[in-house]
């Protein structure tokens, strides 16, 4: 079991690195072809998201716990709830601000090991084929919401964060070339939108 998990971790890490390299090459080619600003924006978002996913995977993001470990700051207290150490798991899953997002979409992520998130149980009738993309978008926007608090003193509501997730995922889904994947993206977008509407009422 342990060996199987180690093999799987390696595969995902390698896939992320390969994906980042391919997107970097594509971005350079698109720039050379003078494609539209919107395409550049989308590719920049892809690259940024890939880099964030890779850094989260390696626990190299600047959580308070990591910054304190580097002796950059003297407190590792979570800036959003002030009730716990802000490490990777707290920031993305256990902080009440993050937990509210997962609760809102009725998904309980597997977080025993960070990589277990990719095998989280999903709501019925939602395709698992693009769960990795959905999960990355959720992590990305939870990170954005956390940074809004840290750098701009903004307390972002769960409804706003989920709205940002839906907007970003819709943009992201334009990348899918297969019709089947676009249908799956529509199902996820509609589900997330419904969750936000139901919880806002
Ligand atoms: Zn917290």
C-alpha cells in the first residue's frame, strides 16, 4: 500500500512538472505568433496555476508556518481565524474560512495525505474526469482569498470566493478541446453555481 502510494505521488509530481514545461513552450510559441491578449491571459493563468499546484504539492508556499520555519516571521498564527497554526492543511482545508468553501459545495476532501485530495469522494452524477482541474481552481481561489486578507485586509465571504472559483473555472474550461470534457465542465460549473445560489438564499 505504502509502495503503491509512493509510486502514485511520483507520477502526479512528474505530470505537473511535464504540464508546466509544455505550457511554457506553448506560451512562447503563442507569443511568437502574436496571438490575442485574451489567449495570453489564459496561458498566463495556466502557468500560474500550474506553478501554484506544484508549490502546494511540495509544501513550498508561503504559509505562516513555512515563513516562521525560515525565520522570516515570528508568529505562525493563521491570519484569518487566529485560532491555529497556518500550515498547508490548515490554510486549504481546516481553517473555518476554507472549510466553509468545501462545506458549501458538499465535498469533504481526503486530506490524510495532501495527495489524497485527488481521490476525494465526489457528489453523485459529477464526472471525476476533470476533478483535478476543479480542485486546483478551488485551491487557487482559497489561496487568493487568504492573500486578500494578508495583503489587503479584506475578509472575503465564502460566496465571493466560490463565485471567483466559478468564474476562473469557466475561463479554464475553454482549454478543453474534447466536446465530452466541455460537457463535463458545464456539469461542474452548473453544480458549483447551484451550490452558491442555494447557500446564499
Ligand atoms: Zn485559520
